[in-house]
């Protein structure tokens, strides 16, 4: 059974950094497309970053390019989202997603609040 558990969210000032973690169980992350999404209040959920399978290709939303980095630790079966130079508009609930053969699974989300 696919299970995803996010952690690492919190309150941070503009310009600060956070690292989100998504611990996966029930499957091997290198065989799934792994992504981070976010949803701000009153807005639709949007893709933030995606990590390919074995080859490890990455894609980022234009709004986070150069500031966020998606990565994984295969031994821990965990993916990360390093977020630097955070802005007020990065405030959202961040979700981890795993996709394979068109079927997706989601974590419960972790809140990131950027505020002075």
C-alpha cells in the first residue's frame, strides 16, 4: 500500500529557508514519478516540482525556479523539497504525490507559512 508522509513545514520569514520531507512506504520511489504540489487558500492546487524515475530528471514551476530544489534519498526512500529565498506568496499547504501508470497517491500535506 502506497503511503506518503510529509514533514518539515512551519513558519518562516521572507527570505528564509525550509526543507520539506516526504517519506514513502509500500513502494520504491525510483519507480514512480514523485512531485511536490501546493495549494494556497482560495486557489487551485499547483505543481511545484517533479522528479522523474531512475534517471532523475526534474521540472519546476516558473515561480520557484532557482529557489527550490527537489531531490531524493534512495536509501531512505524519501524525497525532499529544499526551499530557499521564500516569499510571502509561497505560503500554502504542500503535498507530496506519487504517480505510476496513471494512478496517483497523495500525502496529507504540510503547512508552509511565510510571514514577517
